[in-house]
């Protein structure tokens, strides 16, 4: 049986073939938090008795929400995270260095990765063909400490967008149209997998916009194939070595397929 992108990536990281509906323990390539969720994750990690992180170079604490800190309680949280990062060798992306999801896309996320973030819009990384998903602080703590996490392999909804986008219509309009079509809970714990000639020609900014908002339909992840657009973008980021082709199998099984005609978007 063919695999969707979600099944393919999670199977690779589970070390065995897994299918939609199964619970899988998967290796994590990158874990990150922001300054609102990071302190919760670290405190939970410490409560569980962990003193080290599994992969310090791939554990990043971002200061991008309360940045600079508007009050002393948050300043204390910043200091707490800085101290933990220094003791464990973890990475800090400091105030003013950029928004976490954009920064990791530009510098870290690779096609085929499993990316865990303590923020709902971690799914932005799906634009690069990575299984990037947001989790709660306890799951983030386990990913930081053990370098793995358990997930239910999601069913996949295939979203096929065909046709040339009208002038003034962009990726944002595609995802808003999709959410209007399936509802704000229409993809709860599903993978949204995007395809079609519109998607083939959509630039990375458009793909990231769509992937970022997949969670607004309840999706676990919003996935794009890793293709020529991905390769060109990684080349421009100075990361040509990170490219690999990622496609679903032609005979992959989907929960359903949603068709969108680009000319209908307004």
C-alpha cells in the first residue's frame, strides 16, 4: 500500500512502516519553544528528573513573543531559560533575531524532518516537506530530554488546487477558502497534504502561509511535497545540501480529497 507524506516521514522516523491510526514513537530532528511555552517545558522536564537534553544543537529556545520583556515576571522566565540553555548547551535565539517559525524554516528545517515545537504554528515547517507540529509543554519536554515523541499517525486529507491564481490572490486566500469549505474543525488531527498545478507553481512564501494556517482548520500538520520550488528556496538560503525530494506515493490512501479551482478564489 502506498504512503502519504505523513506516513512516509513518520515511518522513516519510527524505524518501521506505520499507517494512519497507529501510535508511533518517532525520532525528533528539531525541538523548539518560545518564551511563553519554554519555561513550562523546562520545568516539566526538571520535574521528571531530567538534567540534560538529548540534542543540544537541535534544541532552540526562542525569545519572540514577549520580546523585549514587558514585565519582571517574564524577565525572570527569560533568565530561567537562558540559564538552562547555558547549562545544557542548548541554543538561544534572542530578542530581535526573528520569529521562531520563520527562523527555523530558513536555518534548520529540512524536507523529511520531524519537527516538534511548543507552539501551535510550528506546522509552518510543513511548507518544506517536514512533519512539523505543535505540542503541549509536557510533550515538548519529553522531546527535548529523549529526542523522541509519541504520535498518532494522522489520516490525510488531500487538497488539490488547480488553475492559475487570479491577480491579487495568494496563498492566504487559498487557505482561508479551504477553512471556509471544511470548517474550523474540519481537519482536526488530520494531515492536510497539498497538491495540484497551482501548488506546483506556488512560491515558498505562499506555501509557508498555507502551512502556518493549517492548524486553524484543526490540522496536525500541513504538508507540501519537496520539489523544485523547495530546492530553489533552500539554495537561496545557502542550504542546498539539505534538499531531498519528498513526494507521496501515487497509490497513497487518503481519507478524502478536496478540490479547489483557483479561478473561483476572490
